[in-house]
């Protein structure tokens, strides 16, 4: 209860800060990215860096995507909404009212290869797909075959593939796919009038964050404030065991890795490595 109260007070303070900021035309820094790609680490690191402007965190600004999140929490009071959804609603309203050119926008977007991202999101919200999952798993009533079958049939797999079109192109008018991504560099800076964006592969974040942040912000940030929230999830141990054993079908891997998203941001060698990981090719060869 104390944690919930403290979090609520902290969030209310942050909403008040957002409302105050939106009354200005000052530059806005958004950590705006798909979930389960190091966003909390990125937000915490940038907030500790004293950049001279507030750091806001969103996953969804497109009204269609926000509506999906609101449907999931239908009937719940606002304070029960995920905080990033509440922030996304307000910023989406401002963008709808004034457009992108009302103020300078600075976006930091860390992204993740789509299969790993989807599996992580699935386990985070697994009770939405397998009701009473934890009791059934503890009693041995649900096994990996069922977990995989539900994942393949029910999970919205295209979310990471569509995210940049829906959440950057439609909102800010920037098509990141028009800018060749330096796959071996790990990050990219895009600048247009009144808009700048830093893209980072989460797989390269630990190695390139200092260079990326210095180029983007002209500030030297020497350490990441790591926030491994996944390890505190109730499903974390089950998630790790599932990843160790699961073998994903070739048609699913082809669908994900032949996508424009994967081919734009990852090299053929990286994609082949991902495919081998999820199809367990290396395990089969060594057995």
C-alpha cells in the first residue's frame, strides 16, 4: 500500500510537471519507443543527466493505439492506467491540437529485434492470454506447448513491425525507413527542422550509448542507470525456462525477419543468428 501511494504521488507530480511544460513552447524530450526494449533504463539515465529539459516517457501516441490500451483498462480509474498511457494521452492531445511544429521535439527510441520483444511482452501480460496462468502453471496444468500455441494464435505479432509507421510517421511525419540505418554502428541520429531523433538498437545499447548520447545531446554520459524490471516480474523464472526450451516455427521466423523493420535495422548476419537462436539450430547440431 505504501508503495502504491508513493507511486501515485510521484505520478501526480510528474503529470503536473507535464501540464506545466505543455503550457510553454519549450523543447520536449520523449523517450518514445515500443515496450520491453530498455525504456526504463533509458528514461532513468537521461533524467539523471541534467539535460536542462524534462524527460517524458511514452509508448503510444497514435490515438488508435491509445484506444486499444484504454479498452484493456475499461472502467478503471485514471490512476490505475499505466503512467506512460496517461502521459501519451496528454501529449497526443497536444499534438492533435497544435501539430509537430508548435515546439521542437527530441525523440529517443530504443528498439529490439521483434521476436525477443514479442515474447517478452507476451510473458509480461500472459494472464491476458491464459487466464489463471500462475495457478495453472504451479499445478502443472499448463505446459510449454500450450504457452507457445496461445502465443502464436493470439498475440499481436505485428506491433513492432508497424510501430515506426504508426508512432513516428503518422505522428511526426518522419519515415525512418527513408534513412539508411548503419547496422554496424548501433545507433542513428535523424535531424529535420524542429525535430530530432536518436535511434538505438537495444542489443547494442551497452556498447554505444555514450557515443550516441554525446552526438545527440552534446553531453557525455558515462554510465547507464540499469533498470532490470523484468527480473521482478512474477513470470520471470517461467519466462527464462520457456526461452531455453521453446522452438519457434520457421514460417513465424520468416514472417518476422523478412519484414521491412527487421531488414532495415539488422544485418543479414544478425537475422541469421536470431533465426538460429529461436529455431534451436545450434542445439540440434551439438546434440
